[in-house]
């Protein structure tokens, strides 16, 4: 039920929200992350910090913060990967709502309040905000942040939510800009051993939510780090993202057949970008992945919606010469970000 009157984020009678923080060897960034979570204007928090077998000072930092703030619960496990770490955090959490923060990033001070207010005022099971992509230059002596907006709106059915994530929100499928009602995870756990777990998760959570409120207000600082999972050049890892986009089309075929073409458009975007990575990042021994991606693209293209000029241009280039699209993939991605 929507809430019409304003609320005090300091009020401990508000629902308990669990902020789950997966941690692995991020000792340099972890204090800033935990400070940002502990400093939230929304006070009724449970902060579940799951250390995935770190070998640096991360475990000691987690314990130090737990001594300072009784809301922090620290869990340690052997290294099993980020998806398993998220599942451990979920199983240990008790909040009525779930939010996320990666251990090397930061939440904006009013992030949880903003996201909960969006759900409460609009009666939705899920909310999302904008974020800033934060870059460090010259060894950290300079920095700059690229704003990544979120198109404001309220979506009141599962089909509307899925259409949003396949069009306006196609590049906004991160866990850490969102708040989820807890029951959305009742029948979903992250696929262990996989990265790009966000891309696997969001379609299922969106389907379970059936509603979404989007606010165009920054709630997160995503710190771009050289060598992070999402910015590496290990093609086997990037294939997880390819498979996740392919699975999205299968999910739409089962629940919303009218959206299958849009799902293949989304697959086209990621596949074209990863072909570019194979060509330009110097990834060794990637012929197998190249052949697999192009084979999947050959199957997808006849079913693509090709909803805008960027997709049409990309499909035309690919049909003309499979290698041409790899040379224009980054520009292609930039075009699509604006639709």
C-alpha cells in the first residue's frame, strides 16, 4: 500500500532494510564503502557483510567496523565467487527489504531513504535510482564522475517492468542501484560460479516484482577499477554475460512473447560489444568464443526487433561483414545508451 504522508528516516519503527555487502580483497576501498553504508540517513538497517575468503586486510576491517556499529553482521566463507557470496548474504539477512553495495563502491548518504521512499510512495515492490561512474586518474590524484541517469517513471505490471529493462533501462541492470522487497528472492538465488550475476538476476526479480519505481537521483558511486571483474578481458567470464542475455530471451518467450524481439536486441548489444573486446583487447585464444557468439547472433538476428536506428545499423554492419561490427562496437554502445 502506498504511503501518502512523509516519514522520518530516523524512525526505528520503519521496516528493517538489509544492506548486503559482498567483499573480496578490497581493503583499500572497504572503509569508504562501510562508512557510506553506516552513514545512511535511513537508520533501521541490518548491514550484512560477507567476506568471500579475502587474503588481504578486508576481514580485519570488517571485524573492526562490526565492533563500532552493532547493526553490522560479518560472515566469512571460503572463496566461492561473488554469486555464492551474495547468496550467503541473502540467507543471513532478516530485513523486509534488500539493498546491495559492493565492497569497493559507495552508497550516497540518502540512497536507502530515496529508494525506500520511492517504493512506499508508489506502492511498488522494487525501486531504482541513477548512479555516478567514478574514475580515478594519475594514481588517484585526480578523479572525475560520469553521471548515468535513470529515466524517471512508475511501471505497474511485470510486462511494463520488463519492457523498461529491455529499452530505457537496458544498461541499468545492476543490483546496487535498487531496492527489492524481500519476498522477490523467495524463489531465486544467484547462479554460483557465474559472474555478470546482475544480468541473470534482474529479469527474474523484475518478473516477481511486477512493479517498479524509478527516480532520477544518484544513489551510488560505482568506482571503475582496472582489473575488476566487469572491466577485465577474460573472455570466459564475459561469456557469462552473453549466456545471461540469451536466457533473458528464453524467459520472455515463456512469460511475455511480445517482448522476445526486444530481448534479442539486448543480446545484440552485448554480443557486439564483446566481439569488439575480442578484436581490440588482445584477448588470446578467443576463437572459440568468437565462433560461439557469431553463431548465436546468426540465430538471434531474424528475431530481433531492431527497435531503433542504432540496432538497425549494427545488424546491417554485422550482415555485411562479421568483423566490421567489432570495429564499431564501442560507438554502437554509446549510441544505444541514449535511446
